[in-house]
């Protein structure tokens, strides 16, 4: 029970926002896709604009497991976070292979800022697995 409470708190605490208005480059956070592996240290901070995707065979401690597309007007940061977390939780089992409540893994959400939403048309939140230790493989189907 304590592990579940920790995971939920960690998800909220590690929330990072996307706000890049630059053209997409290979290290632009807007170029990330499901299955990309990352160094979670790059996800720290109030806004994340660039990351360096890693081969999943390289040591990494984060992995994009779902992309959530939002519709309509910008709902506000808190409402966007809540919607994204609910939808990421629903997508978790399909990627990892066990329900989130039964997993030892946690996740965070990368969501667009209001500026990115309005000026860059960014409507996608990314669901990112967070690991305590580095691995050198994808966690797709890991059932952990």
C-alpha cells in the first residue's frame, strides 16, 4: 500500500512541462515517440525543451510508454495533468504488461505548457516510465 502512495506522489512531483516553440530537431522533446529511452535527469526542471533519446540497449532510467492527444482549448495546467495521468494509468498495462497498481514502476507525465499549446499547437502529453536503477533494455512487456 505504501508503494502505491509513493508512486502517485512521485508522479505529481516529477511533472515536467513542454514549451518548445523551435522547429523539431532530433533532441527536441516534441520529437519523442513511444518506445524512446531517456536519462530521467534530463526531465528535471519546470520546463523541458530538449532531451537526448538513447538506444534502449544503452543504460537508461526512463522510457516513453504512451502518447496522449488532447482536444479543445487549453484546460489549465492542473486539469491537463489530471487528464494525462488518468489516461497514462489506463495505457500502462498495455505497454508494461501488468496494471499500474501492481507494478513496481512509476511514471511521470510531460505535458504542453499553455504557451506551447497556443503558439506551437502542441496537444500531446507523454507518459514516461521512471526507474530507480538503469536498465539496458526496453520495458515493453516487462511485467514489472
